C-alpha cells in the first residue's frame, strides 16, 4: 500500500514538473509569427504593421520574430481568415478592418463602421483607448471565431473616388460602385441611389480601368499607395466612415505563448496603436499634396447633412445592434 502511494506521489510530481516546463519553455525559445497585410508597406496600415513587428522583436530581444507579408501576398481577407479559423494555421496574425470583423459576426465591432459615427479621429481614439474600447477587442474570441483582438488602429476617413467627376451627392445616382457585402456599405450605396457591384479588392484597379465599375471607396493613403488615382482621378471627401483597423491573432498561437511573450505582444500593440495615431495625423496632408501633384481632382464636402440624411436608415439600423454601447461610443465625442 505504502509503495503504491509513493509511486502515485512520484508520478504526480513528475507530471507537475512536465506541465510547468511545457508552459515556461517557450519564453526561452525563438518564435516566428506570420503576419498578413492586404495593403502595401507605405500605407498607414503597412506602416503600423512594421512598427508592431519592430517593437515585438526589440522587446523580445529577437526571440519573437514577426514575418510580415504586405500587398496581399498571402491572400485576400477571406482566404486569410479561412486559414486562421482552422487548426495549425500557417498565418497567425492579420490586420483586419472593422467592416471585415462585422462580416465575420462581430456585431458590437460593427458599430465602429456605422456611417458618420465618429465626428473626428480624436473621437475614435478616445473610445478605442477607453475600457469599453479595449473590452471590444475580446469580441472575436467571445463569439468563437478562434481569434483574439490585440490592438486598434485607424487609416483615416474613407472617401469615394471615381472615373467620373464627383461634385456632390447628386452625382451618385446610378453610379456603378464597388460594394463590399456588408450591410453597412450596401445600406450606404442604397441611400446614395448608386448601383453596388461586387469586386475583389485585388481586382479593383482593373475593374476601374475597364469600366466594370465607375467608383469605389478607400482612405486617401490607400488611394495613393494603390495608384487608384491613375484610373479614377476624382475623389470627394465625404468621410462616410472611419477606416477602423483591428489586429488579430489566432487563439492557438496566443495560447502557445508564455505570459511573458503575451505581454510583449500587448505592449508592442499599444505602441503600434499610438504610432498609428501619430502617422494618421500627419499623413493626410502629405498625401493630399502628392495627389494634387499627380493630377487628381479633390473635392471637399462642406455640408454633410444631406449625406447623413441619405444614410439615415443604415445609421439607425446599425446603431440598434447594441444601442447602449453605441451611446457610449457617441459620448466620447463630447470633448470635440
């Protein structure tokens, strides 16, 4: 009996040691995490990714490496997400938009892309850095997507650009516009009386060039970096939504890291988020100047009231997804 009890104690002790070693081990091992980005390096998103990569590698002393691939080399959003939601994904980190997250079932995150929600970039950042904003990063995990939010970013307000001159809201009637499948964009285009044409992001340039579509929408940094001004030189600054970004990691990859490594990713994410805010603040004026130099036609919108009225149905429907949280988001505009 004593011998049996002694063996049980020894086995338990060895199993405990084994379990501890398994958890502590990765902190001293080199880890490589593959990160996908659909936009080029020079965009605000690409620059934010690079800052995150460099900060992770700096804080970890080179033991955690971020293998960053920009310009959609690893695939479009849907193909990357399809991989990340499966076991043993070859891609561990991805920079998503709030619109994309909404399309994968993140209903609370969808509030960030309700038209004309944010009165300014400062409004967004006050919310993003609040307790409510940071809690929102947990939504993908909470709904069972198998991924976890790390940090937020933004790439400026999104505007429409076209092969045809755009001077006001009246120019959108029957315009063929590339529309993503999310309810928000479909609602915006319906309100503007435009025709929604589905086009893969990778095919957007050629679709504009061949006349399959007349227009699309992007933040101006992406408009410049992807050379869309070459085939669609007219942009109107309607600012229908803010280009909110969320960087995610697979739960499988996250859970394989030690607490120390997880802390490094979170600290680097906070640093990248703050850097993104600064980049976005200074980038737009530079980009506008470059676009004018390249012959693009840029039109300001002095009165957004008609645009908000046209989008009133989708604004109302979107905000009702979680009216309490939406009110909290809107409350952060008070300081503007």
